[in-house]
């Protein structure tokens, strides 16, 4: 019996597909871009830092 993927699982799959497509598109354009992987906590911290910087 299989269960439906959770929202978090769907979001993770979407991000992975999006990253894969971006990297493939960049390579077709002749660009070499290193992939950056951040945890959910690191992403949240980065967003907070950017909001604090730009909402002065």
C-alpha cells in the first residue's frame, strides 16, 4: 500500500527538478555554475538576513 507524498516531499522533489533543469539549461548556454545546497534552516536564516538588510 503506497501513500501520497507529503507537501514537504513534493516541495523537495520540485526543488531538485528545478535545480536539475537550471543546471542543464546553463550548460546548454555554455555556462558552468556550481550548485549551492542549503538546508531549510540556512535558507530561512539567509532570507531573514536579506529582509533585515533591505527593509531598513
